[in-house]
C-alpha cells in the first residue's frame, strides 16, 4: 500500500516541479528558489537547505553540530516556526518548517548562517565563505509533498552510506518519528533546545507505524532521488 501511494505522489511531484538542485551527496529533483527573497506565508511548509562552499564540509566534529543546533534554537525556532524535520549532513543541511504566523525567516537564516560561520572561522583560524551563497528555500505545497520532503531528508544519511539505518544518524529528527515518546530526539538536539512538531506529519499520514512503513519503502524514494557520494 505504501509503495503504491508513494508512486502516485512521485508522479505528481515530478510533473509539478522542474529543474534540479544538487547539494552534498545527493540529488533532488526540484526547482531551487533563486537568490531573490521568497515570500514566506503563514500556514505553509518550506524546505530550507544550504551546503558548504564548493561542497566542502561545514561540520568537522560533533561539537560543530551541537553549536549549529543551538544557533537554530536561538535564531530560527521562535514561536511562529514549527520544525517538522531536520538533518545536518557533513557538508549540507536540510530543514522542513511550517510557518505558524508572520515571521522573517530570511533574517533568521541570515543570523544563523553568520553566527555559525563566524564561530567556526574563529575556532579553526579559517577565512573565506563557509556556505555556498544564500540559503535556498522550496515551498512545499501540500501534506503529500511534506511527506515526500521528510522522507528525503530523513533518508539522506542512509543513502549517503553514513549509517545502516536512517534513524541511526545522530544529527537528524528521524529517530523521533520512530519513537513512541513525545520528543524522541537525540540527546544532542534535546540539549540544544530543539523542539520538533512531529505530530503535524504523523497525524496526517496515520501515525508512527505508517510513517515507518513509508520510510522503509525504498523503491519509491529512489524513484525521486539518485545518489552521488561525491562531497559527502
């Protein structure tokens, strides 16, 4: 059932979007928002992402991931923002958000990026740009595509051969979706102040077990995404 449903989603998704954006160790069929400002609308979902300059690492050690999560909690995850899913990869990151009310997402992302890059430049004595330009955003039109985006985000470390199961990646919200606990996030995310609104998606797809069924169903996911290990 999951495979059939997701194959329908895939066909709709591929008809709806065009172009491509590549980052880190994976390729997502889709159209990246250009550098002009995106109008973030309350009640809507957005997939936000960025990668290291020239696809280089932006996280070198565990403490880097922790610090980035802390900056996320400080600058981005204010009351108007619902965090639906996230994944921090060695050279890029993904965030899936819902805007609860009017909020300057662009300004928050700018502060997050500058704060994190400045800290790393000081710590490692480096110069130059850390990120490959401004963050990118994709408006996720409805809950079917929110599911697609979350599966892509959560499967990223597995597809990149960093872990044997998607939920084993420490710097992701995947394990929370498979947990019966209210939070279920890895300790590094909890202690950084990250709050996940997983119920938004779980309620829509029919609960934890149904979400896991979608997550494990590899075939339809691979019909959307292809793997290149370069840069991971």
